[in-house]
C-alpha cells in the first residue's frame, strides 16, 4: 500500500496553532487505499500547541508577537523530508495556507487574514526533493 505523508491536523490531531484540528472526513476513504503517515512540521520543529499564529514575511517565519521562529519551521521541514526519504514517500497532503504546509496560498505576513500565492517552508523543501505536494482540497482526486 502506497504511503502518503499527511498534515497531522487533517487526520484530527490537535496540532493547529490554536489547539484545534482541521479534520477532513475524506480521511476515512483515503485509509482504504493508502497508508497515511501523519506529521506536523511545526510541532516536530519544537513549537507548542497552542501557539501564536505565524506567517512568512520575506524569507523568515515570524509569530504574531514579532519573534522569529524560522529555525523551528526549517527543523520541521527537514524532519518531514527525512521521514519521506526513509519511508520512500512520494506524495504529501498538506494543509493549505499554513506557513509550513501551504502548497498554493499562504497568508501575506501582515496577520490581516489576507492570502497570497506562495508555498510553506515544508512544501518548498519537499518539492525541491521531488516529492509531490497537494492540499486537502485535492483529496477527492486520489479517491477516483
């Protein structure tokens, strides 16, 4: 069975910055066809849950109080890549708009809820290493 790296929040883990999750009911159907490997780059990178929201501003990840948390995001991305390499994972389903996981859109760095085209830190690293990244809105395509 093919393995897929998936944002832990999408499978129901309470890893979202506010202590909640982003559970997606299509996970049940995915489990019939794939082995899912839940992972949260932010938590694995050393950030707590709950935590202050963070956004990408230029080449850094800054939390809402202005603290640079880029190091945590880079560490989480590296760990995600290591898992993909170790388990021979070629596909990841990551949470859209997250500063780690966004694949098409991220927030603009002003904490004004404005979205811009962009990729999260983990998504960039995975794609640079040949791993395809999709987001939760594309899950249905895998179920056809």
